[in-house]
C-alpha cells in the first residue's frame, strides 16, 4: 500500500492509496474520517485490512474505501500476499510435462525427464516468477510464460522448417535460469547475489549443462546447439546475451520469448483500464496503452 | 551475374561469378579457357547462358562451369529472370481470400471484399515483392509474407485475448503500401518516387483509407484502430512508424511481421549452406548464420 | 500550484509553491502564519487567490506571499487560467492570411483559401497550442510558431534557390495536425485519443489531403511534394517522420521548425532568469541556460 | 578522374569515368576506340584532356567523350584544378567587412577590424574551404558559408530578442578554426597535423583569443560569451563541441551553421540531377535526394 | 540531512534521515520522541547535532539516534562540513612536486615549476574537488586523483614504449581545468559560470597555455602534443573531448583517468556496505555493487 | 599479398601490394617489367618470393621490389607465415607460472597449478592469438596480452584495496576462452563453430569451471566471485558480457584488459609510421594515429 493525503476539487482531504494483493493492484480513495496515524505520517508499504466499493473513474477501476486498518506484522503471513498466477499451476505444468514426454529426440526427452524428476528443481520452476517486475512477476509466472512460449512454438513449427524438439525444449526452458536469479521466499521478489553476479542467461545454461553431464551419451553437437539457444535468447548483446542467435531455433526462441513477454506487458498494464481508456505511461512498454471501446 | 578473375592456390586463373535467376542465387567458378571479353574487362551484371555441374565447396553449394556465353540484350525477356516465389500464388491468394470471407466483423469483411474485388489492386498485391532486398524480395513475396503473418496471427488469436478480425486484417494488409512503394515492371525491383517520398507505411494507410471512404457506414472508431495498426506496424519510430503500437492488435501485428521477416532472412541467407556450414556475414541479419549438422 | 512546506536556514517553516497563470509561472514562498490545511496535507495542483510582492532571489524572480486562499472549484472558470500568447492573435492570423493571398501558385493559393475559409478549422488553428509542454504550449501557440516559421522562410527564400510557395505553405502548415492531436477545451492541454494513435504528422497530412480532394484540378505532383513536406518535417524517423526530408523545401521546413522551436525553448526556459543567472536544468533543452549580464 | 571499363546492354565495352574540375564533377562515358593504357590497368585519379558532348541520362547530366588523353604531371598546375567557388570572392569579403564595420559594440568592432587588417589571416580566411568534403569543400567555401550564415543571422535578429553584434560576429567567425585545421596548398584539401590533434573548434577559439589578447580593454564577460559561442557551435558534444550552446546567441549560431551546411549539402548533391530525378544515395545527407519536376 | 517520517513493521513511527559530514555519509533512524518541527514539516538539508550508536542493518552501516537537534545557521561554519580527503594533502602535493622535479624534459620541468611556484594556482589545485559528485567530490579530491593517476602512469611507463615526461605531466594535470570549472568556497561544490560555458577540458588547456606563453623557448611541437593530451583526455567526443586521443600518451592518459575514476566510484559507493552486502543502484556506475564476504 | 596495378604521377604503371609475414606487414611497389599474370588478373592473397629495398614514403615504411615471384602452394608451409610474437614465449609463460606459484590463496593456487599442469591446455594457451584481428592477433598473442595485464594488475594492487589473488588470476585468465573460440592450425586465424555459437566469455568461464569441479574443496563463494570476473570482463553488455562488473576485482580486470588492448592497438597500427607521420584511418581504434617527431 502506497498512500498520500490529497485534496479533492472541493477542497476536502482524502487518502489516496494503491492496494496490492496476489491477484493484482488497484487505486483506492478514502474520504471522511481518516485514520490518525496515516494523516500525520507518510508511511511506506504496509499490510491493511479494508472494506469498500469498486467503481470506474476516468476509465480506470477504483475502490472507494469505507474502512481501513493497518495490520500488525504478526497478523499477516507475507507469502499470502505475493501476487500469484490465477491459472491452474498443475494444469500448466502438466502441459509442459506432456510436451516433454512427446519429444522425438531420445536425448532431449531423457534430459527433460531428468530435469522434471528432480523434485526440488521442478517445484521451484513451477513456483518462480518470470521476472522481478517487467512481466509475469508473480508466483507461477515463469510457468505461465513457458507455456505461452511453447504454444507459439507449436504453431511456428507448422510454418517454418525447424528442429521441432530443440525449438520446444528452448521455448520451455530458455528462462530456466530465473529459478536461481530470483528469490521469492522472503515476502517479495528479489534478485539473489548469484543472480546479480552471473545473470539468468549464464545460470540457465549452467543449470541445463549440469543435467547434461549426468547423461554421458548426450551428443556434443546437440549440447552445443542447446547451449546456443539458451545463451542467445535475449536476442541482442545489449540485453545480456553474450552471442546473438545464429541458428533458426535460437532465432525463433528469442522471437517467441519477446512476443509473449510484450503481449503480457500490454495485458498486465491495461488490467484495470476500461474500454476507451488509456493506461499510465509508466509501464514496461514505456508508452500509454489504449483499450479500444 | 557478378564476375571477377582470380587465381587458385596453384596459381591457375579462374573466373569467379554469382549466378542469379528466379529461384535464387549460387556462386560459380570457371577454369580453363575463359571467355576473352570477360578476362579483359570487369563487366557489371549481365545475362549469361551456362552449362556446368553443381558441387559442395566448404559447406556451400557451388557450380563449376564448363561453358559460359554472354547473351545479347534482345535474346532475353527480363521479366523471366526476376526472382519469384516457388509457391503456388493462386493457392496463397485463395488462403487470404478465404480468411477475408470468414471475418466476423461485417465492416472489415466488406472492406476486404471491396479491396479484393478491385482487380488491378489485387493483381498487384499478389505480384509485388515484399521488399527490394531484405526478405521476400521476389515476385509474390508480399503474398507469401502476408500468408505467413496470417498463419501466425491465427495461432496467437488462440492464445491471447484479442480482436481476431482486426488482428487478421492487419496481419494480411500491414505491408499493403509496398504495392505503391516498389515497382517490379522494369526488369528489377526498385523504389518509386512516391515510395521514396512517402514510404509504404503512409501509402498503405492512405490506400486502405481510400477504400474505407467508399463505405459510408464504416465506423469511425474502427477506422482509427485500423489506421493505427497500419501506421505503427514498424514497431519503433526509428524504423519508420510515426507512432509505436499502443493497442494489443497493433502490438501483435508488429511482432508477427518482425517474426516472419526475420525467419525469412535466416532461411534466405542459408539457402545454399550445407549442414555444419556457415553463411556469409553480409546478410540482413548482419551475422554469420549456422546450419547445424 | 505545487506546494511543499520547507524550513529556511534559520529553521523557520515556510510554504514553497509554484504559481501558474496564463502568462507563465513563478516560484513563490510564504512565511509566518501558514494556512492550516496546507501544512497538514500535501495538496496537488489547486486554484489559489494570493497577495504578495515580487523580488529577485539568486537571479530568479520570486514572489513572497502575504496571503493565500485555496479557491473552491465553482469559483473558477478553468479556461481563464490556461496559458495564452501575449501577442495579438488577430494580427498574427492576418499575417498568415496575407501570406496565403500572395502565393504565386494558383493551386496552393486556392488550397490555402479553402482552409482559411473553413471557419471551424481556422478558429481551431488560431487557438491551438503548438505542443503540450515542449514549446509554445499556450493558447495561440501554434499560430505564433507558424508565424515565426513563415518569417524565417521568407528570409531563406532570398538566400537559397527554392520553390517559395511550397516553402511558405509548408512553414505555415507543417504542424497543422496539432489541431487534432491536442485538445485544449477541458481545463488543460491534453492529447486526444486520435492524437496518440496516429500523431500530428499523419493527422496533418490527412487533413490537408482532405481539402485537396475538394480541388479536383490540384496537380498530383504538387500534392506529392506537399505531402512529403508535411510527413517529413520532424527531420528524422526517430522523431516521428516516416521518411526524412528529400527535397530542398522539405529540408528547409524541417530546419526552420527546429530553429523556431529551439529558440522558443530558450526564451521560455529563461523567462524569469535575471541577467547573470542560470535557469534550472530541467527544461526541454535539458541543460542549464545562461542569461548574460 | 575515376575510371572503369564496363559493358553496355548490347555487350559493347565502354569506359566509365568521373570528371572533376574546379566547378564541380560529372559522370562521363566513352565508347569505341578506348585508350590502350586505360583498358589494361585500373588507374587512380589522373589529369585528363577531353572532348565530347553533354546529355541527360536517367535524369542526370552525363558527358559522352569523343577523345581522352591522360596528361603528364608536368603539363598541369594542380592549383588550377582545385574546386573553387563560382561567386565573386571580393564581393563576399566586402559583405563581411561591411558587417564588421557596422557592429554597434565598440569591442567587437575593434576585434573584427584587428582580424581583417591581419592580411595573412584575412587572405587565408577568404581562400579556405569550409570542409574537406561535407559541404563548401572548395576554395572560397569558408567565405561563402560565412556569408550565408551572416544573412540568416540578420533575418533572425529581426525575429528574436538577441545580442545582434555577438550573433553576427559568431555567424561570421564560428568556423574560423578551419584556416588552421585544413590545408589547401598541396594540390588538394587535407587536414593539418594541428587540425587533427586539436580540431577547428579549439583552434578557432584559440585564434580569436590571440587577437583579443592584443586588446587589453576587451571585457572579460564578452570574451567568455564569445568563446562560448565558438566552442559550442557544433551543437552537441558528439559532434566535437566540448560544451553545448547555453546562451541564445550560441544556440542560434549553431542552428544557423547547421541550416546553411545542410542546404549546401542538398544543393551540391543534386547539382547534376535533372527535374524529376534522384541523386545517388552516397552524399553527406546519406539519402537519395529528389529534384521535383 | 535528508529526512522523512516512516513507520516500521510494527507500526511505530520513526525518523529516517541521511547524515553527511566531511568524512562521508551514513543512513540514520530515530525512534521514540521525535522532534516536533521535523514531524510536522518536510525539511530540506539542515545542520544537525546528534548523538547515537552505529550498527549494521541488512549489510549497510546505520546509526540509531538517541538525540537530534537542528542547529541555527549562525552556529555552523559551512566550510567545516565540506567533505574532504582523509589523506595527508601535504604528502600528496609533495609526491607530485617530486615527480615534477625529476622530469627529464627541461621544457616540461620548467613549465611544471612555473605552475607550482604560482602560489594561488597551486593552493587551489591542492584544495579543489575532482568533481561535483561523480568521484573524488571532496576538498583535496583533485590532488588525490592526480596522485592516483601519476602512480598508474609510472607503472605503465615500465610496460609500454612511451614519452615518460609527457605521460607523467598529462597524468598529473589532465584535470587541471577543474580549478576554474568548480567552486568550493560557498558552503558546497558548484559549477562556476565559466565552468558551465567552457568546461574543464577547454579551461585546462587554456590555463596550461597561459603558463607556456611565459616560456618563450617552449617548443611548438611539444606544446601541440601537450595540448592534445589535455583536450582529448575524456576519450570520446560525447564525453566532452573535441578530439579523441591520437597519440600513445594521450590514449594512456585517458585510460588512466578512466581507471582511477571508476575505481574511486566503486570505493566511494561501497563505503558503508558490509561484506556480503550490496550498494544502492543509484551511484555513478549505475549498478548495484557487491562487497564480497 | 593484396595487389593492384596503378599508375604513378608520370603515367607509368606499377604494381601496388601489401606484404605480410610473421613479423608484420608492409606496403610495397614494383615498377618496370611487371609479372604478366599479375597485370592481367586481380589475384587474391598469395605466397610470393620477393627481393627489394625498404625506404620511407610520406612517413610510412615502403618496400620497392626488384623481383617478385608467385610461389606454388606446395612450396610453402603455411604455419611458417602466421604472424607470431617477437617476444620469448618461454619467458612470458614462466612469468605467469611464477605469479601462479606465489598466489596466497591456497584454492586459487591449486586451481592455477591444475590448469598449468594440463599440458594440452597450457600449450594451447601459450600458442593462441588473443584475437582474430583487433590486437595481439599473432601466435603467442594471448600470452603477451595476459602478461601485460598481469603487470598492470601488480601495479594496481599497490594502489587500491583489492583481493590481489583474485585480481591476478583474473588478469591472467580473463581471455582464456580464446583457446576454444579461435583456431590457428589451418594456415590462419579463424573462429571455431563453438566460438561463434558461445563466444569466448562463456567458453572461458566454462573452462575454468571444469577445472574447479576437480577441486571438491573449492569454496562456492570464491567460485562465484571468479565466475563473475570472467563473464563480466568485457565491461558492458553490448560488448558481450552478460553482466557488468560489480566487484572491485571484476571492475579492475575489465579496465586492465581494455587498457592493454588499446595500447596494443596503437602500437600495432603505428608500427610502420615514421616520426611526424600518421597511420591510416582504418584500424581497430578507427582514427588516424600520430607518431610525434
């Protein structure tokens, strides 16, 4: 909750704040008897217990509060408040697992199964956010993003001449390094020290390589192609890929990742915007976004 | 045909040249008795009549010529030599027409049919190259690119919440201005004066608007959304879009266009590269591209 | 009015605020008995009724307030407070009209007169701001900017070989799309939905084209040259022109526009700076500006 | 003269070359009996003696040669062949001198007269090219450019509130460092060692400062303002100005310089282009330029 | 002192502020009885008198205050509070003087001694900060930076073939223009008007040139090489050097300057970070910095 | 050998060519009786056997040839012609080995010894070029560059507070991935497929990690710090480092690498330039470089 006391056009003071929970965020206003401690100080984020009614204001959803109480730290379990996907995580994971089981390449299928059968890893993968703030920044976000990419990859494999298995594997696991780059167990999403020093691109390639080392028969050429897909998926060196995509599969994985990420940025940034309205300018796409009538 | 006389590693002179026809290009070499006029001068492109054998050299297809004769200008019909798609243009056009007939929006369907029923326009659209040199630079290239984009759009419409009709219309016609920006009736692909002064982005929006003016009942809001999709499809102002995409449909049309264009760049640049080989560095993606074994 | 309570170097609290009216803005300070409601809350912009004395502080004009009262919303007519040009709008409009009447090209003269005789359009043109905030952001600002550009164009037509009529027409109307891109009738300057989706470059060309369509004899080549001047006037694609200037007239219109805009940025940013003083760093030129002694 | 032997569309060999003299350059072609030594070797630039007829080819002037002879080095006086302005240098110099005499500031007038009365300097200034290749790259080019800038400055002084004397002095002498940065006495235009190590921006400020030191009463504040105009005239640090313009006069001198330079680039690049034709893409503006019909 | 009232996780209000003195800065917190005037207003920087205990919080040093009193302006001598180097300025100056005395070049040695024997100049040089905020922004900072650069230069002179005297002179005096660009006698570090209009690059070269003019026998070629070192030391034009380094000595002086500046940025930005902790993201290197355990 | 036939200023034809061997390259000219086969064709690089005299021409060393013969491919052993360091490779390697033996960290010393005792690796490291063309592009170039970096590191360890062992190890091995990225056993320097797909940054970190896996007691925190030094040494993401340097040691290794590389670029680009002369503009520093008199 971010809060400030402002005055409306008739001069009446009101509390302006932003309410956030696991399902998203919404602006709120409170008139009338304001809580004393909020009026006298400018608080940082806090856990609050509220009651009120939602309505639309200038094309954006807003909540008018009737009651607001700041909760004590021991009343809340922070994990309950982390944003989380609204989709069924089990169903999403099952879609990936099914894709892995039907890979035609024996080598990639074995690698996939080795990874999925590592319970700690697979649980982390299904729980991790896809980012700290740009898009899919929610519990299960990495899973959602990976499924979105897989679905696009399936369509592209019908259109272009491409190594389907490598494309699908890359679409699913290009961001796997996020499970080491980010932490989500301390009441919020944060970068780990390892994540800041090495980044998810290197960490992801290293993680997959560590599983490949358990498969002595894994072909060297396939490992090279797969590593290339993983380290080049950011598309350009300035976005953190040490080399740019140079195979068809690496190129497509990058373009798919970019497409799903940008689509999510639009959807998340216009979440509360009504038809005919505009989003704020401050969002990952850095432009006001329009929701047509 | 670009040609130069070089010496091989044993010191023997040979003619090095690039052969281009409607199906693509290939490097060629000719040893032994070289045509006199070629040895003494450095000619520009010319029409030639050749005989020889294809083989692989350092991972790239190459033709060893046994015989080469420069043709006189009156022996050739330049149109025969323009690169052209190898796909069936009628089938591609039919795929677009079918997509237009099944649009759910009455307004967009009428607009689509108005455009397709303008024979001069539709013939030009099915014949035009998609570019002068970057990708799909061949007769029927615009058609191929439009079909490729439509196919991706169909898949994305299953994944994201989006106005399907607007997305499909945009995927098909985002590059429609190319029919005015480029000419292909003078023995090669060239920019028109109008194309250089206004560009395909403005010319395309203007062309679609001229058809919309024939449909008095066309909704103003729909025209605005469609114009936005057309003028923003380059994605960023530095690539020639006066505004960046600000609706979901505009964003997706841009991303689809980019994806199909880059996939085509890879495919076209590695056309003659053998498995395990690398393309030249000079191509629209500006990097050597790898064709895995 | 933006306000904050600060402490001076002797520890006394004072109110720091920025006063804005139609003629510009000025910083103000208020010591002593501060209005209760301002001290306890941080208000957003509000209409205020003040009394006080202007003086210079560190080279910048400042107002020391004796009295300040926040006005009720029903006490003010917002239009009264929009910044507006201090020049005589009728005289400026007359200067443009005279220039139009003396164009030598029959076609451009007819087009000019058609536009000026459309009362709704001409009134909007004479009222519109030239921008939301960069320069000439005031009622009549577009008119001022157009007159400034015309005057420079007149001088340049004496120096360079150029089509005078096209240069003058372009200097006057290059920014005509601003009448659709911006709104100024809701208590402030804002972008319209159409303005954000298409931008003033496309809207301006479309507007002029709609008048040209009423003149069946208007030459196609002239329309092309004029459209090119309009769509290229931002000079570079990254500033929103889909093509860069490629004729002498288009090049000069861009350079004139840039020159008048930057001169206005300097003048507006140093408005309250005394001789020997420096402006703030935050202005459209993004550098502190010096007013010599 | 740059030359290459090519074949025309009927297979006939011809010599393609570019003729340059003091008045400009033109493409030329020669068919039939080609000079032996040219056919067998690829010569670099050379002095030639030619006869032939000019005609238009695809919108550009071209010369068809009847006779061509390579001249011996002792037959030519290289200085005769350096491009030079076609304007009357004395008249241009007189225009500047008159402007200097009518400066209202006693200090700037004295400085101006001190500089003009230094015969070596003034002769160099009236002879120097304004650049090695971008624009006004000809004997007298700096003079032409300075006069062009002065004329624009005169018009702007009528439009904006500005220190006229400082603006005029800056318009005339902003590029004065070119007399040290470039050399034009060795058969071509070249950078001096001093020019490459310090650049014309620093050399110009240093040159003017050396004259100011002879005027003990010259005000320090005026020297500072003038030095600022000189060192900031490139407009942005990436173009070689250690500081960006921060006064109105410095800003205008930069914009004037830019305007006159770009207008000259257009004029020089389209010199041989016929109405309705396009220039080459390779010119200082890096785009094909159009000469309307 | 920057201050704000926040609430901790148990809901208790506390004062959050940043304490700055000559030795650096540190974050502080104060709970319990807060000073009345601070709670009711948001003060700007102020001089305060505090008592409390330092401890580590999330890897960064923090002070918990027991007592805080805002001081009256007449209680403080602002100069006492300017950050200053913790090193012995006399020893640093002596190290430079010794280096100057042992230059092998008679000309550079004389120049050095002329500069050091100008007491006003030398005192200013030993007192000046090296920047307003990026690195070495403290009294004596320029001296520290110059000594750091000299030490690196000494090592490089053992490794590369280079003119040692010119390298050492450049390492010591490349930033000499800072003594004119910045002021530090008005209670803080600020840019002078001359500094903003000409910049330290031009001012430094001008300063050294003014001493060289007192040495009539100083060789012109040496002056040119030295001026080049001075004006090119920023390395790239976008960082304010009108020409890039083109001699070995100029290249090395730029690289040394950059190295010492960046090392200082790291050291200064991690000053209060404990082992295993991360700095803020907002620092001159624009990235969070890690202090390993 | 690159060759072209040109004409001198008296019209005499001469052969212009560039001679390259293991010690560097030099321009050459040949007048008089030119070899027939060279005059009639434009050959690519070839092995030649020459005789002639060196002299200086416009400040650059040039060779005037008396005799030139193109060698047959079977006459040459290509390895003999690869450029190679002129320094004693054994002495350079011994300097590194000594540095490794005296590391204070037991862990890093063991790692170093493990690497040096892997004969295949160490031989490759001592033989590899440091680049394909930018700097140190010669057999032993990586060794030279590593020693240069180590020497600078030693000096910096005396100046800044830093982990000496980590700094020295990073200085020596930051470019270790070059042994996999480049090949030098096929008659020239080339990129390997692995090198183009993964790059030396990733390959280097992977190589060192593979040795660390053989040392079970190697501390995880040290491995992380070392991996960070290796992957961040390019300094910025656009130069291929997936993360920028965030520790003091990583920052210094990057700055040292940059310093030694740029110094080498100057030295190598001015190799044949006489005092008072200028290098070509085409070199890795992309500017003409001056060698003072």
